[in-house]
């Protein structure tokens, strides 16, 4: 004969403890308890986020696009911190200027990320430099933004000129240097953009930055088993050569001048001037001159014991572009329609 055990009732001590919590905190007890756990989780996250790796002076980091801007500033920061920095520069002048202001540990190499031969030579040089240590980090910072403008104004080669640097360059550098990074169980830091979350301009820039985002996500999920971290930097608008108004306006005039009379007529004679005026307004309103907001994110990605998957740099990234990226597409479409000029023959 089998006997079924009656379900046990809560102990008097348990009931008393629960009742004590409710009496102490009132009707909102669960709200207070949840808030406590959230605060505790945030404190633990902050502590974990602040932990740094050890033996920095033995670690090599390769940075691309070091002639100016973010890459140049990052090299100087990492050099001062004690890393063995390997800086890829496009020009000899850029390399010489960087070496003059850095310590003796920093070394430069000429690098064109659009050329696989140049990438291969840089990797062979790096392999000799790092020896058995492997490469702790690579920061794929090299990039270009122009031409940007209405998509219809572009020729196919206008797209390719940007994609070769921002997309193919990142993939080529990463895949060529991956064995060295795998050896050190290091970091891959890819510089995307808020325009890799919100496509606000025609041309190859947004396309390439969306590609960097997806490439980095796929790569992270594929190689995390080997102890390699892949981090994405998503800067907002900053005052660099990429956002300089003079070359932007020069490229817009070039694009306009190559259009057929029919296409020009569909936009109207005043469209170009209005479009340039909007670009000036946006760049002057949102561009941040403090480049350290971006390089601090890059530095954290290289030095943190537990680096983040994504870093949003700049107030506009955190308060405007990233929140917009979670909105329905129609919200972004309407916003851009309100900001950008309307072609004269639009329907």
C-alpha cells in the first residue's frame, strides 16, 4: 500500500519573516526589494567594469589610421600607459609626426588598409615584433566618410571607395591578424559609428558601418570560445577630418556637377544650397571637440578585464542616435524628412 504525503505548509517562522518584511516596508515591499537588487547589480557591474588586466608592459597593441584623429590620440594614450604600441600610418609624414611625440616603445609601419599586400606586410612585420607573446589587441580605426549625400547622386565607384576602407579594410586586417590575436587570447576593437545604427546619409559610409556592426557580432559569437573579445566602438559626431565641412561641401559640389540635367531638374536649382546649409547646421550643432570621449572607450576595450561588447561615445550617441535606433523605421523616416530639404519635383 502506498501513502501520499500531504503537502507541507509554510513554517510559522517563514510566515513571521514574510509578515515582518511587509510590516516594515509596507504595501510596496516588492518594489523596494526589486530596487535593492537593481542597485546591487549596478554596483557589482561598476566594480567589474573597473577591473583592469595585468602585465600591460608586456602587451602589444596594433592601431590603424594613426596619422591623425582618434587613432593618433589613442596611440599616445596607450604609449603613456605602458603598452607596446604598433601604429599603422598611411603616410610617412604621419608616422614621423607620431614618433616625435611618443616614447621609444612606440613603433610605426606604413599601412594602406585597402591593399591586401600592404596588410600582409604589416602582419609579417608585427609577427616579428611580438614574437611568442602574440598580439594582445588590434584597433581597426582607419576609415573615411566621403562621399556622402543623396544616394541617387552617387556612382558605383563612389560607394566602393568608402567600402574598400571601412568594410574591406576592417575585414582584411582582422582576418590577417587573427592568428596573432588568437595566440595572445587578445582583443579585437572595431570602430563603427552611430550611423551604423541609423542610416541617415546616402553613400558608402552608413553601409560600411552597418557592415562593421554585423561582422563584429558574427565574429564575436564565432571566436569567443578561444578567449578573444570583440568590441564595437560607436562614436557620435566629433570634430575630426571625417566631419570637416570643407571637404564635405567640396564632395557635394562634385557629386552635383556629375549629375545629368534631368536629375538636377528633379531636385531643383536651390536644392544643393539647402542641403549644404542643413549639413552645416548639423555639424555645428552636434559635433563634439573632445576626442578623448572616444579614445577613452577604445582604451577601456583594450585594458579592461571584462570589456563591454559595445561602447557609445558622445552625448548625441547616448541621447539621440542609439535611442533612435530602437524606434520604428517610420519615426526616423519622418524625422529626416523634416530636417532635409524637399526636391522640387517630389510627389
